[in-house]
C-alpha cells in the first residue's frame, strides 16, 4: 500500500493477497479453500482461542504439527494475550472476504521475491505463482521442494542465500536509487 516506504518485498508462503483470493476461487476442486478452513475459525474471537488452547493446546499442536519448533511456539502462545494477538493478524489482514477473490489490492510496484515450500499444508502454489499478475515491478519466484509452510525455518540456509541474492540484485539496487 505504501511502496515509497520500502525498497523491495519478499513474500514467504503466501503471495499477493489478491492472487491468494484468486486461488481460493479458481481451483476447480477448491483445494486452497479446504486447506485454509482455519482462517474462518480464527475470525471468531474467544471461540478460536478456546479451541486451540484446550487440553494443553492439543488442537494447536495437532494443527500446527508441521512447525519445526512447535514446543517453543506453544510455550509463547501460553503467555497472556499472545494467542489472541497471533490470531488478530488473521482477523485484521485476512478477513473472510479476502477468500472470495472480491478484494482487489493494488499491484506491487517494488521488486518482489516469492518463496513457496512444496510441502506447505496450508497454501497451494497457485496463490504464489499467480502473484505475477499483480506485479508492476520485477518479480522472482522460487519453489523450494524441501520446505513447507515455514521455509525460513525448514531450510534457513537456502532462504538466506535467496534473500541475499535478491537483495543484491540490480532490480533492488536500482530501486534504492
């Protein structure tokens, strides 16, 4: 929304929000919608917190079981207000109407890098590759076959190398002026 404040954008797991909405409505078998059912649950303040935290965060542990540092995350989510704060990101940034393809955000006007893990249980590749249609600046896409939803945690060395290469690219340097 404010490209004058940034020199570049790197998206991990989820690309342009409009492309994400497109993916939710474009796939014939609604793969993306089935993967993100939790986003609707997260809209219900109090209900989501209770469901996730019950039985020592049993549902949270099951749902986010692919996170490589799950015990540490659960420990932080047990702190007062932490779980609600984490869910508020979904409530503020990804309301249900963002899943219908009707929310149209402006194109990205700074160089952008998208990184998606092939084992992502929550997002399909279409939401990231479809971001190309919403770029008015150089766009680079990287698929990591050995990563999931948290590529920066799954293969940090590879993600860091991609970031350093991208941030040192001519496109980003030119953006810096």
